[in-house]
């Protein structure tokens, strides 16, 4: 059987807040089966999910370092108008613009409330 990714892990001081952000951003649900917060499609916690790659938000006791993140999520949009709409919605949820040295590109880089950058 081939391996496949099933989870992206995000370390956070406040897993509930970060998990809630990603659940709202993706239209998914946040589940707290234990110490971590799992973010996945609606319908209940399924691990490993046969279709989706979920997000597991893991609590940490201290903030991260200001070093550049080595993992980020790229999210797809269907048009420039759709991109503008989603960027506005994510900014309203607490995402902030981020400069990671991207220069002039057709996507937008935002940082989530945990400062993990992701792109459109």
C-alpha cells in the first residue's frame, strides 16, 4: 500500500483559536477529541480520512521563533474576483498580509492568527 499524507500539523499557543480560524476559512469543522484540535470536513472526526488531508492544531507552551516558516498551505481560488472575495473574508477572520519575499506575483500571501503563511 502506498503512503499518502493525512494531516498537516500546526503548532499553536491557542489551538482552539487557530483551529477555529482554519475551520471557518475552509468551511470545515473543528473537533477537540483530546489536547489537539482536528480540523476536517463536516460530519465528524475521521482519521485517517480516506479523501481529505486534515489539519491537526497541536498546543505548544511557548511562541515560535521569528524564523521563516518552512511549511505553508496553498489554497486554490477560481478567478481574480473569487481570490479578492476570499482574501477579504480571511482578513475579516484575522489573517494579516505577509511579505515573504514573494515580489510581484498573482497570489496573495497572508498569515493566519498563528502567523503560519499561506498563499492564494
